[in-house]
C-alpha cells in the first residue's frame, strides 16, 4: 500500500511541470492503446488510471 502512495506522489510531482505532464500523458496513452496524437477521453482520472494500467502491465498474462 505504501508503494501505491509513493507512486501516486511521484506522478503528482511529475505532473507539476509541463515536460513531466507530457511524459505522464504519453505513458498513459501508450498503456491505454491510444495513438500519441489522440486525446484522452474526457474525465479520465490520470493518476489512478496510470497506476492501475502499470500494475496490470507488470502482471504476467494468465491466458492459456
């Protein structure tokens, strides 16, 4: 749980600068399967969605 809080704080720090914001959004788009020139859907919770998708991408696939 502390890891999630720490990751959340890291993302929030990164979002404070324009360059950091762009990096976070591009990473989120990549994890969501969006092209870099596509806009995020309105209302997308950036921090929580990014953390959730990062966790999913780290887990091994359970498909047989």
